[in-house]
């Protein structure tokens, strides 16, 4: 790392990183998940750096210019603007109590509730394939990354995922509470986003079978940095889900009270 090399990497892509995470902050609205997400994207690049030149970056480019630079700056600026506009932040990790007070790190609901932890695992898997599909699907059809096709895909995913994050936040906020009985959930955006990601992944594999085989199978970095953590997270989710003291959607006594109140009305 030299000053000359550092200044050479200050280019349009730093602004693209800033603008991208600035926009994403208005979707996710959770500083901790956003920070984990942007670090995970850099790990994804590291795991697949041998298959796309754009991912082959120096360590200081990833850590200093991306993670602690343009990415973090975009997230913080976006969240500060939302705070000024009184936009309610999301709490995907269960960091706060119902009265708004903060829990200790070890008491975050994500470590004790299978619903919270399951969404965290689902987020990471979706983040991974969405990030890769942004590049590899375009390559499958020999479409330039700066084309209108890629821009349309980006805005489509931003629009759909805005509703996905809103749905997940509401789902987690009402989990285990009687308010859930009166809530109306729209599963459409979640299904659409998942289906879109799956179709893109299948397109990538079918059109670039040999390349995709190398990207996902003959790639030890992919298994070490991505698959192994997924497996460990899945095992912990199974543990949380199978515990006798696991959290439930709605406590039975609250369901009975709700049904009784409906009869009284």
C-alpha cells in the first residue's frame, strides 16, 4: 500500500459504492444489518475473486476504501437523513425492548429466537446470490454492466426489496405478540424477490455451466468463506427451532383471549 496506489483508486466506483449504500440504507434502515451486509459483500468478492477481475482488489481497497470508506459513509449519511425526517428504523436483530431501551449484546433476540435468526440466515444467502447475479447474469447474456438492462434490473430489485424489508420488519416486530392477530401481511414481494433470485441463479448456471461449476463447486474459498458459515448458521437455527423454550408465533393464551374478544363484539 502506497499513497500513489491509494489515490489511483479514488475514482467513480467510490461514488458508486457511496450512492449504492446510501440508497440501500432507505430499504434496510438498520445500521447493524447494513454494516454486516456490506462486510459480507466484500467477503463474497474475496470468495470469487478468481472468476471476475472486478473482485480482485487489494486488502486496503476492500477494508479502507470500501468497508470503512464509501460504504460506511453512504450508510451513515442515509440513516442520518432518515433520522432527521423521523423515519422509523427497523430492528431485525431484536436489539431493543418493547419500551425502546437497548438490550445487551448477548440478549439480542436474534441469538435466542429462531424467527430472527432464520431471517438473518435467509438474508445472507439472498445477499450472496443477488450480489453475484448482478454481474454473472449480465455476462451470461453478454450484456455490458452499464447497459439499460442492468439499470432496469437494479431499480426493479430496489423496488421489490423495499417491500420485502418492510414485511420482514413487521413480521419480526409482531412475532410472539397478540398484535399479530390483527396484522395483515403481504407475502407477495418476498415470494417475488426469492423467485427472481432463484430464476437468475438458474439462468447463470444453465448458460455458463462450466464457469458456474468453477464459481460454486471447484472453489475452495467459496466453501470456506461462504458455505461453512451457512452450515453453522443452519445448525444453530435448527437448535433454536427445536428447543422446548423456543419462541412461538402467538402465545396460546393470547390467541384464546383474542378469539373471546371477537365473540363478545
